[in-house]
């Protein structure tokens, strides 16, 4: 007897929901990417979706209406009939053309338009040059031209890397040592200390900013990269220890016992066995920590300050929103530059991501 097929609705519903969620996340990113390559005038006059093939009205003929025409009544031009108000909005003729009145009643002109497919949109790399190079930028529009200095985000990009990479490596190393100790070493109060460490996950970092800042001022660390490294290390350690402990504690006990029988110390076991075997968990936390530190604005603003020489990317973008709120061609280019490195890191390590997160969930 053949088995009846199950109800396909749950699977279809889940797949459809996932597609919708992916599109909701992807469409804004696609719009940001497309806008970053469009000239300023195009961004100000049309949406980014106009780069897709579409039909537009193109003027094929233009003429002055006959002075003898009664402009207060119904008028007919090129087969399109309507009043002045209707012609101002545009009236389509039976052959698919559109007739539109431009100007006032007495000195207006008639445009005859046809729908045609739009050509390839204009693209430029000048937006990225203006944002990264920091040279004089010529802003043209409304018959005016002005020269002003670009954003020079290259310095902010380097500053962000100087803040992010140590703030990722330091907590990973410290958390890996701690997770190994909690998982494979026996000492008094081990479970209590681990519980207290995990409990710190529920403490909002915002309540610790003022006390930590006060200590940094006394230690003269405020305004240095070291202050941000230590802050992100402290705020990221609870999650790092929790994730790495779940993975390291599931490593085969036989391997550890064999290493101990061979005379290996705890440090050698950790360095030669645990770290290489824990690559998925390390990569998972590295993605979390990197995205958090790279996109951080609050911690860097409080501990470094909004000084031009040490600004990170998030600070520079915030300044651009305030000073260049109408220059969307520069804002979109700067926004996509800030996304580039996190995307590279995520796609480089994503094959370890799921393995590291699900480690320890099933034994």
C-alpha cells in the first residue's frame, strides 16, 4: 500500500516566508549599491529602481497652440481631447501618444510624447573617489557650482580596522582559555564562576559606560584605542565564553586523556588540540564580535571621542548625514564602503557559522 504524501502547505509556507524575509533585507542593500554608482542629478530626480528596464515618455514633437483656440473650452491636439486642466495632467490619444500642455494658458506649449524603453542608466565611480580620496568635490545643480572638500573616509576606514581587529582577537584568545578551563580543568568554585560569567550576558553595557569612562579618565586611557579594545573585550567576554564552552566541552574525552598520558601539559593540549579543533566556534564568535565592533558608534564615541584624526567609520557617516544630508550620492557610497569589509568577513567564515552555533546542542 502506497504511503500518502504529507501536507505540503507547511513547507511552502516556510519557504515563502524565508523568500519574503530575504527580499526585505536584500532590496534596501541593492538600492544602496545601485545609488552609490548613480550621478547626483539622477539620484535627486528619480529612484534607484529606474535603472531597471522600463518604458518612459519621450517628447517627439513640440509646438505652440493656435492663438484662435478657445483655451477655456475643450481642445483637441493630435487626436487627444480635453480641457486645459486635463491637458496639463496629460491626455492620451487613441494611437497611444500622450499630449501634455506645458506652461500657462496664454504662453504655453504642447508636447507630444511617446513611450519608449529606457536605455542603460548613467553610472560613475566619482562618488567613491569623492568619498575616499577627500579631494575638492564639485557640486553642480540648479545652475550653481561650488567646490568643497570631500570626506576622505580612507582615514576613518583605517581607524576602524585599528579598533576592530584587536577588539576581536583579544576576547577570542581570553575566552578560549577560559572556556577550556571551565570545560576540562577541575578547581573549586568552577560552576559558580561560570554561572556568574554567563549571568553577565543580561547586564546592559550602557549602564557600565559611565563608571568605565570615569576609571579611564583616572588611568589616562580615555581617547586612546586601548580604551576601546579593553571595553569591547569586557563586554564581549561573557558571550564568547558561553559559545566556546559549549563547543570545547563536547570534544572527545579520549583525545584529552591520550594527550595527558603522553605527558602533555594543559597549555600544550589547549594550543595543539583544542584551538585547531575549535575553529568553527572561534569563527562564529569572530563574526559576531567583528560585526558588533565594526558597526559600533556609542562605545567608540564615548571612549575615543569625535576627533577627526581618530574617527571611525560610523562617526564619519554620522557627520556626513549632518553636513551632507542632501548629497545622497556621497552618503550611499560611504554607506556601502562601510558594509564592504563585514560582508567579506561573513562570507569568508560563514561555512563555520552554523557548525559553531549548534555545537553542544545535540550529543
